[in-house]
């Protein structure tokens, strides 16, 4: 009789998908964009007294710590996320801090210049709008990181736009997983930063 009861309980557990042994959830891996590049672009000659980066904005669907990807070969309009991996902050915040750290590390005024302690009247404002930050799979095994943003430079006093440029950066991922796409995003972010700095430097030198 006891055997029959045990078998009945076991069968009920199997039918309801219950596990008789507890399972440990997989740990969540947290990523950021790593340290800002140490080496500046060859044409870099830009001071923080020339430009101030405002907080990067992003659409609501990008205001998340989820690492997102798309299956271009299957359903490109659908957004998927990695279950056990996430960003340390939403992509817009990560890019803002990444870009600011780079400018701080390469400030041509020097660490002891008094200009670093004030906000000069000649400081232009840089507004950046992030529109895409996702891994895109062209096939099951081939994917790349995609970053798209629009940068607008504003006059320091009148706050009127004086320059506008859209950037798109892609970087192949070496593996079809979260770690592979994070590595691709780090490289894409650094490459994009290089293009952004060269664009700003060209404007700086022309004024």
C-alpha cells in the first residue's frame, strides 16, 4: 500500500513538472563597456572646455539592462534578450560614462588647469540620441553588434544647433552568445568614440 502511495506521488510530481530535488539558478553575468580607450585618435586635439556631453537619451525600449538581440533571418522586428546576462546599466548610461571618461583622460588643458574647475562660456553642448544597441544575427552562427546614434552640437550661449551627424557602427561577434556580443559592443563603442571625436575635432579646428 505504501509503495502504491509513493508511486502515485512520484507520478503526480512528474506530470506537474515538479522536481524532487532543488535546483540552483544559474548566476547572472553583469557586463559594462570596460575602461575608456587609452590611446586617442591620431587627430585628437580636443579639450573638455570646448564640449560638454549631455546625458545620452534613448527610446523606452532601450531603457533596460537587458542584453538584446534580433534574428534578422527569422523575425527581425522581434526583440530577444539573454536570460542570465545583463548590462550594469542601460546602454545610454554606459555610453555616456564611457565617452565622458575618455574626454576626462585626454583633456588637453591638463590636470592642473583652472579651466577644469569651471564651466567656460565657450563650452559647446553635445546631445546624443541613441536609436539602436542590439546584436543582430544574420544566421544562427553569424552575428554583429549594431550601434546607431545621432549627435547634435549646440552653441554655448544661444543653444542653437551648429552641427548634426548620424553614426552607425557594426562589429562582428566572435561567438553567438552574450559574452561574444559584449566583446563586440566594447570594440564597436571604442570605434564609434573615435569617429565622434574626429568629427568634434574637425568642428573645433574650423571655428
